[in-house]
């Protein structure tokens, strides 16, 4: 388990420090104004770290990339991200899916499976924590978090539509 130490910096923000699996140290200072500084130390006692400064938007984008929400390398397209007993999967919504045109709420993924759509990835712009009234579109990639056993049911919903749906 990776240990992350948090240090409050009054009037500045918070500093988070961790060691990598190869012994390098990374510190991140998140300023109250959204500025983020990342310090990379190659070894303990290194007095000359590499520093990366990101504004709030850049830091959030990098966080989404590192968390696998915005970008997944082709080699790990089917990778499940383990989160204790939960997993995150990316499920593409084909044009023929009965879910196209339904809202996040009416597609009934959450009420049917207990899993949650945490993001919708689109060419026109991705949505984190989409509103229940957000309409699903052909070509959307749904980022869904839930228990592994629920994903077969979700794939069935994508193919067949929600229970009781007579639109197909």
C-alpha cells in the first residue's frame, strides 16, 4: 500500500508526499488558488527536484488521465481498474443500442445493477459525474463503476434496453 502524507500549509494549501515503488519521492502542493506544483526527487536528500507547475484546469486534466478517466492506452482497453471490491469499466454505446436517446436516469443502469455511470466520454467533450437528465448518444463511452458481477447485466442493458422498455 502506498503511503501518502498530507501536510497543511496555512495560507498556501496542502502538500501531499509519497514514495514510488523505486524509491523516488514525489511531492505535490495544491495551492488554494488552484495552482498545482509537482516536485520529483530522484533520491532521498535530493536538493534539486524537477518541478512541474500546472494551473487548476491542467492539474484536473492530468489527474483524469492518470486516473484512467480521459485516456486509456489501446493496450489496456479492456483493463478493469480495481477499487477494493469494485471495478471500473469503459462500455461503448453503439448506435443500435436501445439506450441511445435515453437519459442516465431512464437507462436504469444504477437502479437495475447498483453500478453508477461516473463519466461519459465523447469526442465533443467528456462529462464527469453526468447529471441524471443527460441524454446518452451513439458512440458515447460510459465509464461505469460497480461490482464485477454487474457488468454482464450492464452489457445486456446496452444491447437490449432497460426492463420494461417497449421501444425496441
